[in-house]
C-alpha cells in the first residue's frame, strides 16, 4: 500500500491522534474511508471503460480479417472422412516402411555365403553313424503302441481264495 509498512502506519496514527484529538478522530476516519471508496469506484469504472475499448478494438480487427462475402460450407465438413484420410495416409507410410525393411533384409540375405559343396564320395559310402534306424523308430507312435500291446504277455484274472473252507478239495483226498 504505497510503501507504508506497519511501523510507519503506527507513527501516522499516533500523529493523527495527537493533532486531531480523540473526539474528532472517528469522524475524520469515516470521511477518509468515503474518499478512498469513491477513488476505488472511479478507478474500477475507468478500468472497465478501458477494457471495453480494447474488446471493441479487437472485434473490429477481427471483422477486418474475416471476409464478409465468404460462405461457410457446412455440408463440406466431414470429420470422419478427414480421420479416414489420415489413417489411410498413416497405413500407406507404414506399408512403405515395411517394404523398405523387407528389401533391406532381402539384400542382406542375397549376399550371404552359399552352402559348401558336398563330396559325392561321402554320399556313396555310408558310415556307421548313417545306419538306418529300426522300423519301430521310424513308425508313427500309434503303430509302436499297438506292437507293444501285442507283444505283452496275456494276464488272466483269477479269483483269490480268501476262505480255505470254501475252497474245493482235490478228488483224491475225498474218500
């Protein structure tokens, strides 16, 4: 507030109390308060008028930049079409990048070293490690399982004798 701090304000109040007196000080403070309120009101009104003039000048500048003869094409606005066009452009760009990457890979693999040539003599004479596997090793799993079941011994279920008294006696013992 105009660079007046607490101690300075206290000094002004003490001087006012001494020169004006305690009887007339409240009336004097009311009068000063009314003047301050009037000054604030005038400043606020002035600021409002300046803001109105600035807004009016901005509107006039905007009117000058906008062509009054231009017709807005509301039917020509198609946000979905614009989005689709952007998506298609992005897809085309991605496809171009993929084609570029594929061509780089193809170029790199075409320049690869060819496989070494095989010696015909090695193919004609099989070694011991080249012996063909047994027929069971080359058969599908279902055929191997069927052969294993056929080769297993037959197991016949026989009832267990739990009671000796109910077991039949041999004919020679009966007499």
